[in-house]
């Protein structure tokens, strides 16, 4: 696994409120299907509904009276509402990274599979329950150094 983070996704209670906050800081977001993307140097900050993020990752959110998350065997337990993602260059690389993570002690929470956006991704949690998504998204460009470059979604 390359030492790189492509996206940081914040699971938020209200996407519009969160977008307004970040735009109040001077950031420029692009919204696509209820998800807001901000280019942040060589990576992206993403705002997405917390429940949707947990569901997509196969994680028990636990913030509504649940007993904690299915993520990991150590740490504080439960889903913290944040997912780190590494975008890779092929579906085969997704499979390889998720398999390596599992061999290293990760818990696979969603095995790699085709995604709703036409890509391919899988999720795992590290031994402390931190959520990682490994994804191949053909709509996102990866520079030679691994930096993520968001497309112009044509909306603001």
C-alpha cells in the first residue's frame, strides 16, 4: 500500500450546513448527488451524510443508541464519522491492498465490489477501528505522484 491518503470523508449530520461552514472559510465545494467535494492540495475533503458513509463502509454507526461499531477490535470502538480513502489505479490494486490489509490484521467491513458510481472499492478497519476505503474511481485522476485531482463536476 502506498503511503498516501487520497480523500478524507467526513460523515456529517447535515450536508448543506457543513458545506456552508466550509465555504464560509473560503473553500470552494462542488456538490454531486448530495456529496460535496473540496480539492485540498493533492487530496480531497468530502462531506457526506454520516449514515450513508457508515452504510457504504459496512460499519455499524452506533451513534443512535447502538452499542458501538463493528470496526476493529481495539481503540474506543464505534464509528467516529470519518473515513480515510486511498484511490488506486485499478480494480486489481484494490483487491491486492485490501488483501494485504487483512493479512496485516485489518477487519474487512465491505469486500471489494463494483460501486454505485461505476468504480470498484472495498473497506476495512485497522486494529483501532479507523475506517479505510480503497477505491478505483475511473472519474478521478491520479497524478504520477499519487495526488488526487478532482474533475470539474459542472456544478457549484
